[in-house]
C-alpha cells in the first residue's frame, strides 16, 4: 500500500509514511535503550497493537519489551522510594537533603523526555540507595516513626545531620532498634515501656505494625 504509485503525493500517504518512520525509530530506540520514558509507557499501554505493527512494518518482532518494562518499573520504584525518604524521613530533624531534592526536582521536570538508558543510572552513587526499599516499607509505621525520630534527635544533638552521617550512623542505629524490638516481641521479652503503643494505637494500626 505504501508503495502505490503517487500515494506519497496525498495526505494519507504522507501520514502513513510518517507513522512508518516513527515506528521504525521507536523500535530502534527500544533496542538500544534510548527510547524516551513517555514513549515507552505508551508502548506498554498498547503492547499487543505495537508488537503487531512493528512486526508488520519492520518484519522483526520486538522481543525486548519485557526487559525495557522491567528497567522502567525499577526506575519508577526507586524514584518513589527516594521521594518518600526525603519527604518522610529527612524532614524529621532537618536532615540535610538539598542534593536529593535537586535530583527529585530535575527528574520531575524531565521525567517523560528522559531516555531509559539515562534514567536507570540516575540513582547510581546515592549513598542511601541500599536502604531506600527498607525505609519505604516502614513509611506507615507509627512505631518506627518514633524510633526514627528518637534516633535522629540523639544524633542531631552532636552534629548537623549530613547524608553521609545518616547513612553510616542513623539508619543502622534505627534498624538495630527496630529489629531488637521485633525480636523482643517475638521472644516474649519485651518490656511494657517499649510496647505501650499496643495499648495507645487502635487494633487496626497495631496489626499493621
């Protein structure tokens, strides 16, 4: 159809040719990881249609969509965890997080036009990165919020809390306290002052803890 004589002189032909070029470009970008996140999200939303069109136009089945989706989901997850860390955990005690805030703002402003291969490297080198998933899992815990606040307060009395200090000292200390509390409850050795929250919180919150 695209090769029909004089078809390219008509608007329909030009539209179809543009669609063909776009599909070819996106298929190439998908293979080499340079596809923009906004285009990848569109492809994922219409995966079956896209696969059929690319196969028809290029003669090659796009077999790396799953891999690209996994990379995108990992980026989305880590971005969400980082925002939670800054908003919920760094806000307590005035922990210094200006570089993380700048990173978040930059990613928000260019997220959709960001290329996948660039996006997956945006969190490389972040000292807090290994701890983000664990902290995110405790974002709704009132008990851990108290442990975190107390640990930050203790540390803050000695020094301004930079990210290096938080990662090396505060997070490990808070985790140690959290895990010690969990062991004491499981082993039946917890003292009343450490589990007062069982009485103070409603039962639904207690079960969530």
